[in-house]
C-alpha cells in the first residue's frame, strides 16, 4: 500500500518527465561559465531543448519551432511566452538564475492545476497539503460521553461557586471615610430617634429633594430600608452594574460600603430579618448571603437559572424563596445551603414573590398570559406543602411585575403592565377589588415598583416617564405627581419610621431621597 505522505527520498527517477526540474549542467569547465537547461514540465506545456548556448522552443501542440537563440550581441534579457530567458553563461554571484527557476516553477504549477489532471504532484506540495489536512482535523472535537459531560458540569459548578466565594470575600469596596465604615449597626441616627417610640404617625407627601446619590453605573433595580427600626438610616440598593451598596441616606447621603460579589447584573437584594445580612441574586445564577459588617460571605448558593426575585420567610429567617427564569420557585435553607422545597408553576418566568400575613402562604406573579384572560398570572401557594391553592386570581391580560402588602389591612396591591394598580384580598379566594383602580402612571414594560406608606394611607409608584406618583389608598385618587428623574423611575420605598421620607431609584443609576 502506498504511503499517504510522499518523501523526497521516495521519488523515482522515472518521474522526471512529469515533474518540473531545474538543473544546472556542470561540465569539466569552470562552474562560473557552465551552461544550464530547462526541461519540460508536462506534455501539455512547451518543451525547451538546449544545445550549448542556443535555445530552441518546440510547441507540443503545433509542432512548430521557435528560435530563441541568444547571442552576445543581442539583448541579454528576452521574454518569450511570458518566461524570462537570460544568457546561458552566468556567474555564481548572479541571483537571476534562481528567479528564473522560481518563475518557471510557479507557471508550471498553475498550468497543472488549470488542466485538472490527477497526476502526481511535487513532493513538497504533497507534504504541504497533508499538513493542511492535519490542521483541519485538529479542529474537530472528539465525542465526549454523557456521563463525562455531567461530571464536567458538576466540576464547573463547584469551581464557579468557589470563585464567587473568593470574589465576595475580597470584593468589598468601602467608599466612605473610616469613621462611617466601622460599626454600621452600632449607630442610631439622631434624626430618626424622635420617631422610634411614636405610635401615631401620619404619612405626608414628600415635596423636596434632600440627597441625590449617583455612584451606580447601571440601573438600580431595587432599594430597601433596613427593617430594624434603630438602623433604618441604612438604605440597600442593588444595581445591574453587578454591585450592591449600603447608604447612610438620612444624615450624610454617603455610600458606606460596596459589595462586588456578583459576576452578572444584580436583579434583587433583601435584608435579613435581623438586619445584619443581605441576600442578593442576579443574572449570574448565584445567591449570596453577605455580612454587612465584615463584607464576607456567610453562605453562597449556586442556582440553575437566573434570579429575578427573592423573599425571606417572615417566620423563619433561615429560609428564603428564589424565583427567576424558570417554572420552579425554590425554598433554600441558609444553614444547610440546600433546597428544602420546590414549587412548580409550569410557566416561563417568575416576576415577584410576596409572603402573606402569617407566612403560611405566599404569592408569585408570572409572565403567563393567555389570549382572553390571564392564566396563572398570580398563583397562591401553601408554603409547607408546596400545594397550589389558586391560579385564577387575576383575570386580565396583563403581567404583574410587582406586588406590595398593606401594613395594617388584609389586602395587597399589584402593579400591572396595563398602567394601573389593583387591590386584592389576602384571604381566600383572594378576590380583586373592582371598585378601586389606581391609574395615572406608566409602566411600559419596566419592572416598576410600588409601596405602601408606613401608616397605609398612601401608595407610591414609579413611572416609565420618570415621575413619582402618590395615590390615596381609600379613594384611589392621584394625590401628587413629583418630577423625580429624567429616566424611568424603577423602585420606591417609604421609610419605615419617618412618616415623610421616601427614596426612589431610576434606570440611569441615580438614587434620590425626598422629604
């Protein structure tokens, strides 16, 4: 069997008629005055015969002879049929002979390729083609069995989890002076002390800008005050610039700490019930529980899908829910770092999660909308048994990006993409109040948030045109409109203690404090 690779040593002398050769005839005379001759490449090309210093070209196709003899009195360089001929007598230091040989070689190779004949090629060309085919074969990926692929996926997930832990443990950026960095929870703001023990608080519509904080480089998706009243001067913000920040939004408006633990956009962040930890999740499919004092990771969870919403259980701070680009909502235990329950809704995405009073039931809003009515837009779940209680709560064909619970009455409000908000009962069968509808703002596809005031008399909502709208809860009338931002106002949050302070965030990364 012939070898696939042709070597120089394996070429026979009988193939000289099919290959192009350039030989320098060496006589007994001095090499500097020796003659040279060009032999034919293939039968289809012209044959060149040499005799002494004269040359004669004989065309194989016509049989005619062309005299190309060179004399010393003629021009030393003559061109015939596109080939440059030089005198037969050449010196050793003249490099023209090498140029002639290279030119003839290229022309002959072009003729061979054009003729389409399948003769043997020059050994060097065969080697080059074999090497090119080997290079193309190296780009072919081998088949990997499914079991090995699964093992590799598990290893990649564990490596990703370890990398996120290393990033979070070292990714704390303190942007405030040293006196503000130390002891975030050891300080009680003098501005909110008079309101801590006050039982009668009447919320008022804010009208003046107090602080404008613009250190985020991406849209601020959520803002939330610390749930512990003594430390409610701290404001948490999560942004799509992959960072989480804690602000002193009451006295100084400074950024106290920045946490850079995510490799993707942070979609949601929640305070723990004790106010010492922050839970965050985003588009990197990672969940981080961070200690705000040290900035180090307490626990980290590697999820299978991108996170869009989080919620701590109101009765057990060690359990929280996570939802996102999946039909499954998962319940995690922070002590074991494992999934303790799953809630399969059979939809594509979970937009928001809301626990009902008592913590035994919770609601999820999804993006499932049918042609004539909403199907599974709001689903009620039993938290312990993961049973689906009801999926026929909202019957209008709009998705719901946000829900908020009333602080005193058994109702909750739902923000819809139809540019209005509606009220629902928190008790079965979760009836919608058809008499109240809060209209006057715009959603237009943004995940615009809405919140109740601490006394429950006002409802605040952002708007896609940058305004901040306040509604009367009882008569559902628009009380006041505040031109807050230049871009879409994404989220709002009433202060839990002070009755006339509210924070707002927008799509450009700005956070503003109003009073």
